[in-house]
C-alpha cells in the first residue's frame, strides 16, 4: 500500500507493460511485470486527495514532479491554507516547506509516521522507494475474481525485519497488471491499511490507476482517502534544480 | 471561686506551667496537622482542576472516549456559542476554553535550519481575553522565572528547564510541528517571551504555554477548543454539585446530536480523580482520627498524672475539712482553666503557622522533580473553619476527663486514714 503512493507516483511514470494474463507466471514475474507497468523514468502529475474525515471531507490539490523512486517534489495548490506548502524527497531525506513559517523542516524519526495532510497514508508510506521484490518475497496464492475480473492473489512476506508492513496481500489484475486491491498487515496479522483501485484509465499505451481508495484500518470510523489522478505526463524533462532545497523556498 | 483557682494556677507554676506547655504543644500539633492535611489535599484538587480537569469539563462525546490520546480532530467547534449557553445555564460557574496537543518543538539556527528539536506538550489557555482568570489561577506572574507574559497570540512561555536544554532564550523564535484538527502536518512559529517554573512535577517540564488564539491558528481550529473547563467562582470543588450538574447536562442532551455534541464530565470522572477524592475523604478521617487519638491519650494521661501528683495536697485539704465534692470540683475547674489556656495558646500558634503555609508555603520542589503529579512544589496549609475549635477536644476535654477519672479517688479516701497517710 505504501507502494500505493509510490505506485500512483510511479504508476504515472510507468513504462509499457504487456498483458500477460494468458501465460503461466511465477509470483516474482507478476510483481516484476506490475512494477514495470507502474514505473517510468520520470513523471509530472496533478492530483487531488479527497480525505474523508469523521466530520467532513477535504480536498487537497497538488502537483508532483517525480524521477524514478528516488526523487520527488510536490507543491500543494489548494486549499488556501495548504497552498504553497512544498515537499521534497531525495533518497531517504524528506523535507517540507511551509510558507506560514518560512521554515524548511526535515521530517524524520517518529514524524514519518504522521499522516500526510490528514490523509490515510503516512510520510513513511511515501518514503518507500525500493522495489517490492527487493523488500518482499512473493508467493502466488492463486487466482480470484475481483469485481468480475481475473486477478492473481500474491502474498508478500518481508525479507528483513523492520518493514512497516511485514506482510501484504495484493490482488493484481491479470490484464491491466495493476494492484487492484492490497492489504497491509502487522507482524501479528492485524490489518493496518488497505488500498483499492476504484477506477483505471488508459494513458500513453498502458493502464493506470485513476482513483484509489486508501484506508488506515486503525483509524476509528475511517472512511478512507481517495487519490484522484487528474493529469499525468510521463518521461518529461525535469531539471535537477527542481530537487534542491532552494526550490522549496522558491 | 474561679478567680481564686485561676490565681492559684498562675502562682503555682508546678500546677500550670508544664500542663499548659504540654497542652499548647498538643493543640498546636493538632491544628497544624489539620491545616497541613487540608492544605495538601486542597492543593492537589486545586492544581489538578486548574491544569487538567476543571471542576467540570465539556468536550465532544468522541473526544471524551479517547481523551488520553489528545485527539484534536475530535475537538469542539462553535465554542463561542457553547460558552454563551453554558454561562447562561450554569451561572455559578465560569467557563474557559482550552486546547491541549502534542508536537515537536523545532529551534532554528541562523539559516533557519533545525538546531535543536524535542517533544513538547502544548497547552493553549485563554491568556488574552479581557476578564479571563487564567493568569491568576495559574499564578503565572509568580511562576515566571524570566521574561514576561504573552501579549499576542504568537507568543509563548516555555518550561525553564526545557528552554535551557534546548538552548532557547527569551525573544527566540521556535516552530511547533504538529497536526491540524484535520490531521494535516502543520508548522507554526511562536516567539518565546518568558520561561516558566511551574513547580508541578514533570508535568510542567516540556510545557509550551500559549494563548488559545495561537493554537487555533496553528491547528486550523477556528472557534474550536479541545475542552471547555468550568470552575466554581470561589475555585472550591463541590463534588456532589459537580456530579449532579454534569449528569443533568448530559441527560438533557441524551439522544440528541452526534458524537461531536458537547458532553460534560465532572472532575471526579477524570484521571481517576474520583478514587483520589474518596481516598482523601477516608484518609482525612483516618489520619486526623489517629493523630487526635494519640494527642487525646497523652493529654488525658496528663490530667490523670496531675491528679495523682497532688495526692498529698488533696489529703491535707480533706483533713482540713474541705468537702470531697469541693476538692473534686476545684480540680476539674483548674484542669479546665489550664486546658483553655493551652488550647487558646496552641490554637493561636498553630493558626499562625498554617496561615504562613497558606500564604507563603515551603518549597520542596527538589524532592518532587521526578513525580508526574499535578501537585505544587510548595507545601501549603489551609485554615479550615474547624481549625479554630478542633484543638478543644484534645486540649480541654481530654485533660478534664483525665482529671475527673483521677479525681474519683478523692471520694474513695477514708477520713480516718488521712492522718495516717499524711504521717508517712
């Protein structure tokens, strides 16, 4: 699910992935194919995050520039209180700039567990930048119909201790090669987060998630956060200056 | 006769001095102990109410269910309207909104980069509204070790020890990092204008005290507060009244509104304060009862000893023709005179010390640094109405009863044996 943000991020970048549903594939091959579909050299996207709180829903609009899984720069455009807030991720460093305080703050330690703009995902989720196969061993549990579509069910087990989600289950659409549903569990088996693709779109020759629903399952009465990709462009040129601390204050 | 006995008591020091000193000390200890216990418990309730619970507290139902997590997303909104309604409905109380939240305090260097960072417990109280009693109740002017009180919403007070640890001085700008009521990451700048020495254990160590308006801006919480605290005007907690008031308030709203509707909680139902109140009631009775028993027995024994010590004198008086009843009555009256003298003196001295404790107190903060309790570091006493007469029983009645018991021997003495006894 962490992946989800990366996925949407990377999803936007993704290269072309050929449907492989008719072939016999191992779990690792399925994950690799999905990663390939969702990743790209770089991407620029405009998205909306609709955060369904216990009281009301809020919509956050942002524009992101992403290079691989290492670098990303996000500027929040709306609502007015958040407008001008920027976030820079380079490797394992995450910094945020708030125009209200004119301060650049590095987000680290326990702050990484905080919610991004009140949504259902955390900064830690955003920081996940390794490929799934680097972090998890994959096991094919079988196939299931999900919303009437054929999907592989993959069980992912963390290769090393210390992962935020030691266990995951992903339902990967056999045609679109997209993780249509994902569940993230704690070591003890408790469901921590879930993600589901509600709508897909065809862009630049591949299928991408258009609307995701993320849910922090530990939040009481959580209605989840929708992430809607409004615009996306792959493989556009992004200058290196975009990913500098100076860019945060610009 | 009374005048004669008083003169006798005053002129014969062997009859009065030791007894009066003993009774004075006993009554003094009794009055001081009563005042000390009352002061300690009163201070615990008062400090707890001011800093944590109020005499009653109004929050949303959802916040009340998760209060220990300080969930700012479940905050009360429309606070102005709720305050007006509470003030109208409960005129014997005054109401004040508050926001408590946790976050990180970030101290920048000259280039605006993080120099120091640490967790902070932020509390926003109404410091700036005209008529607010928060500065008085928190005793902020006396607890300010450096600087001044905030005069604007973006000014803050920081715990003196924590400020030293983070190397923050008066006039420095700090950034608080936290989450808004919508859960969004937020940063907000405050200028530190003063350092606090709260003297309430480790509770005050990481405290950032700000005005309500500053917290509302920082947390995107317009017209919001996590809690509204209600206090009786004389800041004296009346448990039965507060419990009944909260029950009536909640009952009148039963079945109405949602999880964000106001919900009233009396002091008793917060932070296990109920158990403490019950313990205090029992403890007062037990501690004071035991202490008084000891003092009473000592002074009673004094009366008995006085009677026995004067065995020979009484024999002479009987031999000279004084009636037994007269001798007995004179002993009892003498005992009462000595007792009243000791009681008045002991009460006066005891009240003086308790008054000193009440008004000035004794700072024992060095012993309390590691205790996470809302107890003041200044030992306080409290003069209660019963402080004036509580010494009467051990000071006057106990020696009198002792004298009466010892005096019974007068009636058992045989006149025929008196001269024989006096010869030996």
